[in-house]
């Protein structure tokens, strides 16, 4: 019994140290998770910024400014071949109707007389129009 009483402070100290280490490890894991989340957010921000720059550059294209459908479509086809990561680029007017679409999209249309796109009804078009 005397031995148990003598060991009690050592056992309590050991338990406290283990509890403290566990708490420190939890904080370390939380800090690491926060760092990873910040890194992912920064990567996404860079992607968004890159896409924004591409769209600004495309908006300066003379064939887009003059609404030259053939010139725009030719250019979009070349962009698609050169940068396959871009899924689809479609040029629309302020009403949301497309006037330039890559040939791959046009060939998939089943109703050639219907407008290719009514982007105005999509939320992203409304947000971009309202941000001007």
C-alpha cells in the first residue's frame, strides 16, 4: 500500500504529460489542416485569376469586338486545340446569345435553327453583367 501511495504522484504526472502531449498534437493537426486549406484556397484563387486574365485578353480580340462570328469561331477552335484544359469557350452578346462557338460544339447541336446558347438565363452571366 505504501508503494502505491508513493507511485501515485508519478502516475499523476505521467497522465498529465500524456494529456498535454495529446492536446498539443491536436493543435498541431488543426494548424496543419488550416495551412492546407489556405494553400488550396490560394491555388483556387490563382486559377480564377488566370481565367479572368484569359477572358479579359479574349475580350480585346478584334473579331470579338466586331462580332465576326467566323473569325471568333476559328480563333476559339485554335485555342481549344492549344489549351485542351479549357472545356468550352463561347462568346455571347449582351443579350446572352452566342455568336461564336467552337466547331466541336456546333457539330453536336441537334437543332441548328435554335440559338446555340441562351447564357443570359444562367446566373453567371447575370453576375458578370451586373459587375460592370
